[in-house]
C-alpha cells in the first residue's frame, strides 16, 4: 500500500466466500491485522471467557451474536496499537446496526473506511466449500478437503489437528446462509450507496481471487 495512508478494509460476503482465507493472505502481505470476529469469538470460547460462553449457543445454531456484544469487541480491538497502521475487518459488520455502529466508531476516532471488498459467490458453491472445510485447532489455518487439502493429510502444516467446525455441518450451514441473506446482504447496497463497494468474483481459485484483490488494494490504498 502506497505512502503513509492507512488502509481500513471491510471484507463482506457470505460464509464460505473466502473472506478468512483472503484476509489471512492480506495480513501477511501488508503486515496489518486481519480482525476476524468469528476467530475472536472462537478464541474467547476456547479460553472459557464469559463472552465466549455467552456467544456459544448463537454460534452453534448458526445465528448471529447480538450486535452490542460484537460492537464492543471490535471497538476495543481496533484501538489497540497493532491496528495503528490499518486493519482488515473479516466478518464485521454483519447487520445494518453493526455497520452504523462502525460508522460512529470511525467518526469518533477520525478514521476513514478505505473500501469494502464484496466477495460474490453462489449459495450452492458456499455449501460445498463450507461442508468440506477443515480448520487447524492450533493456528486456525483453513483447508478444504478437495480444493485446498493440507499436505499433511489430517494435520496442519504446523502439525495441529484439523477439525470440522460445529457450524460447518450442512444443516447449520444452510441456516447461516439464510441469516446472511436476510441480515448481511443488505450491506451490499449500504456500501454501494456510499461509493465504497468493490465487487470480487469469489468463485475463482484462491490465487486468482488474491491477484484481483491485490490489484484493487494497490489502486485504492
Ligand atoms: P465466521 O467465522 O465469521 O463464520 O463466524 C462464526 C460465527 O460467529 C457466526 O455464525 C456468528 O454466530 C458469530 N459471528 C461472527 N461475526 C459476527 C458478527 N459480526 N455479528 C454477529 N455474529 C458474529
């Protein structure tokens, strides 16, 4: 990213569209943190915190965690020193209420949202991707049994054990997608109206999507 300008990016798209994968690649490429609300909640859960335990039932059912909980969590995180050079928001905002809260957070701090990358993917493609997804218990790296298998079979490159997330089971996946359509998809129009939305064809392979994303970011950041 050119000069001293800070890049603050939102990754938007249905579960399975590749936000987590691209967010991790961007984090490595630009050296700015990828703030995944899903990862933060799973981490809180594995640490047994009050926040994690309160979120568990929502997450297991494929429902959204209440806005006030998520907004507080993000607000605290983006003001940490590690976010001082910019950040990537993966999985936030997910409701109109969260998007408006983010606008307020930015306004209060004098931050500017650089752009919103919208990863566009068909619903059936998302089901195939999510139900074949495997995640490392140790480093959270993601694989897909067919499209992006681990070179170590059922172990991660870090040797951590791979597992299927509870909410990646097909019935829950279908519920998550319907939640996405009713609650999150309206954000596409919200950010389009603000002139911040850039559409990415998320059906391509990881490398091609990453090339497209990098092209967009170098042109805008
Ligand atoms: P993800 O890893 O982004 O698919 O998120 C997994 C689960 O965490 C979601 O299905 C929700 O239950 C919860 N979650 C993550 N981000 C949010 C958010 N911004 N708002 C509400 N719930 C969230």
